[in-house]
C-alpha cells in the first residue's frame, strides 16, 4: 500500500531527514521515496488507515502541516470492453444492501436480523444521478466501460466517503481472502516474516508446523533476499519488502522459488504452495529465566484459543510458573476468539465486554460455557476451561501498536486485577466492526463497517485514548522502532522490564 503526502513551504526539502525519521518511528518498516516536497510512503502491511493517522500525527507534532495527495492516475489505453448500464448493477445492489434487512454479527460471528435501513436522508436522487452520468459516459466517452470494474470502484468509494475510517467494500476475491485469514488458513509456503531492513531482507521468524517450507528445510532466522526466477526475479535490495512478498504469493499447487541467507551462505528453495494453518500464538521459555514462559499472541483469529492453550500447557509442562503475554504489534481480531481466551482467566458469569450501538442499544457478554460448530469450533469454551489459568502470575506486554481486541484482552485482565501491564500506551481503538456477506442477496463480495463502541468491565471506553500501562517501559535507542521479534531477550528492554515485575511479585 502506497500513500502520498505533500509538505508546504519547502519543508520537504529543508527538514527531509527529520520528517523521514519521524515517519519510521511512527510506523516501523515503512519505505520512503522523496520527490521535491512530495513523499511516497510504502507501508509494510496491516491497517493502512491506522498507519496514515500515525504518520500525520507524528509530522504535526513537529509543527509541520501535511496534506495527503491522491495516488498518481494513469490514462488507460483504449481497448475494447463491455458497456454496461450501471443502474442495473448499482440501483439493484443499493436496494438490496440498504433497503433489505441486514445481518449483524460480532466481528464476524453468527447472524441475526437487523432493522431495515432506508434512504430517507439522501439529499439527492442518487440513483437517478448515477443513471444520468452513466448515460453521458455511454454516449460521449471515447472509452468503453467495464461495468464490473466501475461497480467495484464505486462501492469502494462509497465506503471511503461514509466517514468510517474502518469501512471497506471487498470484491469477491478480497472477501474470500479476508474470510480465509480470519479462519487461520491460507495458501502459501507456511512462514511468518518481518522486514529486517538493517540486514537487507525479510527475516523468517516462524516456520509453520507441517508446512511446505518446513518440509523443504527452511529455518527460523533465514533471511529472504530474493524471490522468483529469470526476468521475474525480485530482489529486496532493488524492489523492497512489498514487491518481494507479493512475488511469494500464488495459487495452491504453484511453485515459489526464493533464496535466503543463512550463516553467510545463500540457499535457494523451490516450494510448492499449499493450504496451511497459520500460527497466531508462539510460546517459549525466556532466556535466563527458566520459570518464565513468554507467550506471544500475534492476532486473535478463530484458531488462536486452541493454539493458546496448547502453548500454555507445553510451557507449564516445562516448569514455567510465571507468564508474559506479549501483545506488542497485535492489531486485534475476532471478539469470540479473545472472549474464549479471557474465559480461561475469569470466573463464570464475569462480565467480559459491553457494546453500545448507534441507537444506544447496550449488550453485555459474560463468561459462560459455550459450544460452536464450523469455523468457530476453536472458540468453544468448556465448563472445565473457565478460570483454569486464573491463579497464574502474569504480565501483559503492550505497545503503541497493540489495538482493538488486544486492548480488550489487556483491559479486562487489568480491571479484574489479574495482571500487571508493562510497555507503552496502546493504540486506542474501542470500536468494533462487523463484516457482512452480500451472498444472501445474490451478490458477490462483502462490506465491513463500524457498528458499536465496546468497553471493558470498568465501564470506561478507551477509544482514542488507549490503555495506559501500569509500568512504562521504553526500548533502548538502538532497539527503538525495531520489530520485537528481531530482538534477543537480552536486547529487549520491555521484556526485561516485564521479567523484573514478575520477579518482584515472587518476593
């Protein structure tokens, strides 16, 4: 994802170094390309709206006004295409989505009927206006129009113009990929990576069990420096992180070719892409602290509760009696997933979260045994699961990129005084989004939009504020801005601060 910014009064030239440093501190892993007073920012992935806000806030804190620019537009080549009357597509879709009863869910959970939505507040007859514009283009434009492409772009613009920074329209392909990610299944070689700019490549921080990469001999710590073959070869040094990672993607059954550096030696792998179970939880014993287990939760997807308990039981079996739950850079995820994990620490009937919708309707979610089928089976909670980790000595490790469900996890354990929080104030996202499939109405794709505020048991919403840690901990200057996954335990001052808190608890 690329964003473009303009700096007035020649500040893009005079303070380029300071602006670049602020950008890299605000969003680790970004790539910057200057042209006069215009800056192109290539984002490493994740929530681009969140990243955009952090960038502009960092620059404005320096007293530098900044303006976001639209991406460059290229005039398309004249080519044959289908001319489709838009009203047939647009009017019928709007009628289905806005006039029919929508389906609501918790993050992406089970459906229930919602009140019908009308168009009474429209200031113009937008259906007629769209039809008019379509007629003008059909009669006078030099170019034929692709109705499907126009429709997708219009609906993306519709979502962007609602004022909801998290709203989005997904094409059929994008919606399928979104659902696959949430279900913790993906097509690929089976690795977890992060950009390591200082080493000049993409560092592999985990190889998924049973993955094609693992079978081929790929190891944790390998540095990917290039991917592809011949003219299609992409190197990190020339093309950067985003294009290199794009070249590793492909269809199930296709072959990914990439080279890594390992102990100064370059190794090349040919790996057949397959459907693999992604890893959202990683557990290990902290170096130099044989009683402390470190459980890193990368996100809350539908397999996270199952993976979490597996890692906890493995660490308990190794003799760990204290735990650090590392939620740094965790962007959040599914409400049922985080609720299931919280149930392991709370008592039955404890309040987990309250949600308030647009019309003021409040719903409360409590700890209880619950059984799900299908995709949500991994979020089921048995009676014997409730409170099984309640008496453990724990610390939750957070930073400015811990958001949404990660903040809820932190706030709930804090509110029940079951943990100590260490690190930096979190992002501050106390609103929830629902995902709606258009399939029940005969259309492909889906939409996401913000539907409610949610608050932890204390009753104070942290949206726009964040969760403040009990113990503030910064990284040393040489480690600041780096992904914690690239730091050794001895280099990670925030983790060391968490270990100190646990040590004090023992005394």
